[in-house]
C-alpha cells in the first residue's frame, strides 16, 4: 500500500524534510496515519545515514525510538508525538545544513561529528580546530587504509596510533581521547569504501 496515497498526499519532489511537507503532514486529519508516515520517512532517512555518519545515525535513531516509545506507552498524544517527529525532522535538516555551513564534505563532517561527541572538546577547541582535525583525519585514514584493513588488527592499531597523534597534536582533551579514537575508527570503517 502506498502510504502517500492513503494519506491523500502527493509524493514529495524535494526532501522529505521540507517545511511545506512537514506542515502538510501536521495538518492531516488522520493523526495515526500522519504518525506512521513520519515514522517511516524518518526511519528511512536515518537508515540512509547509517552508511555515512555513525554518530548522527545513532543519535537520530535514539531520538526516534524515544518519541515512539513515549507514544506507545501513552505518555504523549498522537499530536504530541507528531510534533516531536517534526522537530526530529528539523534537527536532521539542521545537521545537514551545519556540515555545509562549516565547509565540510560528508566524509569530513562525519569525522567532525565523531570528534564532537565530547562537549568539552567543542568548548575547548572550537569549530575551527575540530574542522581542521576532521580534514586531517580524512587524509590520514585515506593514506593508511588497505583493502582489508577493517579486519586486520595490526593495520587498525597503526590507524589508532595515527588518530591519537592527530588528536594530541591539536590539544584534544586527553580524558576523551580514547572514546574519540574508537569513534573515529568506527566511522572510518563505515566510510572505508568511500575513502579508497
């Protein structure tokens, strides 16, 4: 069944996250249908991010799950959950815009978000330094990857050392270095095909 036809909506030509489309969904008479439509579209959007941006996909997936669980547990009404899902859609749209505003391509922005997991790193280093580190990480990962590096421990160990050197060179908070390193390695594994 085509959920757009059932909802009486035309398939959106542009991003599902356009303000016009979200307003159209919000104004739908059948709230349960609007909820299912938004849930499916957001789940698909988040799933597409899983192959590109580890941190964002986890964050947005958790936000979607929390909103839906609150609704299923009757803690919020269908209108309230639709509001939360629309807010989530706007957050996703804003995240896309932030990467472009920082002048980063999708690979660089994925590493930027991996570094951004520490609030102290953001406040201490600022966007400019994190942006520089992200670009340096993309280059380092490109130069240190081999065809089967995601399964070879010795190559991953070299990659960890290279990542730690970059983080230390730029003054990344030492208490968050281990977590950032592992997040960067996981992000690198996701982007392995894009970086070769």
